[in-house]
C-alpha cells in the first residue's frame, strides 16, 4: 500500500486544456508537466495501478460522467517513457451497481474515434502490456483497519475520528502498488455535498459487493475517508475538461471547462476542484472529515499551485459562476419546480421527517427526481404523474393521498406501526404492495421499497409498478438493458473467506 502524503508539501497543477480531448499532444504535455510538478520523477520498479472513474457510460444517456479514456491513454504513454519506463500497468475499474463494469468499459469512449468501437478496451491495443479489469473480478484482499474508535449511534455527534469500517474487502492491487494513480471525473454530486472528486472515487467506487450500500445512509462521509487507509493515491489526475454540473450525476447538463488538475494529494485535489466549481468545502462532509483526520491541507493557502496557478484558478471559478446550480434539497426542489411554472404543481406529498440526508433516502429520492427534471421536455409530464404521498423517514404524519410509497428501511419500520388492517399483500422482487387501513381509519394502497438507501434501479421499478406504468424514467431503460446483478446477491461471505488478510496499521 502506498504511504499517505499527510504533511505536504501539497502541490496541485492547474493545467488548461482548451482543445479538450481532441489534441492528444497538448493534453499529454499538460499531464506530463503536472506529474513533474508533483515531483514524481523517478523510475518505477514496482506495480503501477491506475484507477479511472467509471460512474456510468452510455452513449445516449451519460456520455460525460466518466473519466475520458484519452486521459488514461496519455498517462499510459507517459509512464511507458522516461523516467518511469513502466508498460505493465493495471487499470482497475469499477462501475456502480446499475452498470456492468465490462459494459461501461466498452461504452466509455467519449465520442473519440480511437475508442469508438472498444471503449477503454481500446487501450490494450495501443498498450499491449497494460491490463484492464473490474475490481470485483480481480484479486481481492481483506484490509484490517484500526479496531478502536468505531462509530456508534448518532454519526453527527461522534466527531470526525471514529471509523465506520473496521475491515474492508478491496482490490488486492492496492496492497502491493508501488504507484497508485487516481483519475477522477470532476463533477457535481447531490449525494456527497454537491461535489465528486478523488475522495469519493476511492471511498465509494472501490467498495465491492454489499459493502457498496452498507452505511451509505448515515455514515457515507465517514466511510469514504476510511478508504484512504487502504488506498491513498500518489498522484491524482482529475478530468475537468467537460463537467456534468447540477442535477443527477448521469443526466446533469454538461459544461466545457477545459482543465486537468494534477495533484500529489487527494484532499488537495478536491479542495481546488471544489473551489473551481464554487462548492463550499465546509459543506462537503467527507472532505471536512479527511482534513480533520490529517489527510491533507485545510485550506488553499497550504497548497502550492502550478500551471495556470492562482490566476487560472480565478478564471475557471468565474466561468463556473455562470453555470446554473440546481436546488440541493427536496424543499428547494419542490419550490423551484412550482415557481418555474405557476401552472405546474408538484405531484407528491413528501413526508421527510423534518430532515435531509444527502447520502440517504432523501438524497436518493431527490437524485431520482432529477433523472426526469434534467430533461426540460419531461418536466410537464412530471406534473401529470399520479398524486401520491412519499414517506422517506420515520414520522408521525399520516399520508393525505390514497397512493403511498414508503422508501427505506427506517421509514418502513415506523410506517408499519400505523397499519391496523391489511387486506392485500403481494411481494414482487424486493418491494411489497399492500392494501391497508391506517389508524386514522382511511384505506391506502402502499408500496414498501427497502434499502438504506434503496438503489435507483429499485426506485425506478417501484414508481413504475406503483403507478401502473404511468411514472417512467430514462434510468429504467438503462437498468433493464444492463441487467446488472445486485451486489447484495453476490457471495460476499465466500469472497471474504477466500481473500488474503492485510493490515493497514
């Protein structure tokens, strides 16, 4: 495992790439200068691992939400030459549950002719010694973290130090990597404080099997930072050339920014990237915890900038300030939905328990809403969805609408206490359909969707079936097309038993 850069010096190279991915020579020069600025300038004798961001890839659905393969191509080209001389590089990829990693690798071509037919797999033609594999399908290892200081009870009251994970099942390549390179896609993200960068790539993208959803609702920020003990990158090469900004990560409007950030520390990278996007670092929970645990700089003044420097940073920030930032909470979303068109009314009554959990059921539901709202032509259809009540958290409020969707394990457990009679119950997949009478005497058609939080694929199917096919989303087509196996259904226990043991201490 690579040693963390906790004491600095922290360096971030602000590389301008106005020609985008099309000018290979200029893009390669930016990455080369950035790596040199970050003082990686010696021959590499051990294993080199590149971890690109593969959050999703579909030519018609999400063409910009992943790290463009041209970024990795230029990096491989640089590593093959002096002073590194490494050709046998591992590219370790992992797509989220709704995608099959192999399919996402094949689809991730960014409209570039070189990768049009084979996506990321086109790199093996250009670099025969490079190996591309899914993290779950490659060698796995169990990493033991410190046993003391585990979080319990209220996450917000626990402070930054306690961990969520005591043990993580992850890629075996992280254990013996001499040089670990992260290549995150810089973008906005509703479920992680409005920002996604290097820390999120490692903390969520490297989790395998049922680990991907365990603790996501209440402890997501904490578990993201825990992963740094397993895999802290030596170099981060952030793809900020075309950025999805606002709304759902897969369907957010794309903006051309033309920057590549190269850093020697993931916290420093994310701090600079968040500043460019105009996202307050204090509101990014996982970034704040990483800083308080000592994984990187606490503010920009502790970072040495290269390339375009402070002037370029100011120019980029001024550019993103013109971009429309969408509502980040359910309350503000509903208000914006109705105020943007006085005739249009939001179709759901939302019982949120008086709070908002960005990485929990609230954030998952808001992210699902943006699957339609991100496409302006679909907004009028949203207003015509069947009226319903959506319950997201434990609450004493009873629904006003006859049709009710109860999302998430905690909301389901509390809602069951209100049922005094069940006339009909039917199980389909993970969801349950019921006809019930509540303690106020009224009858309701209820759909239970478990999860902490539920997967977006499940939300798509739940609202589709509960509305008798009247609520449809673009994600449904993608989910059914992919047919990805759920991580919860994989044999996690067998994988743990087979994986060699390692300690991060």
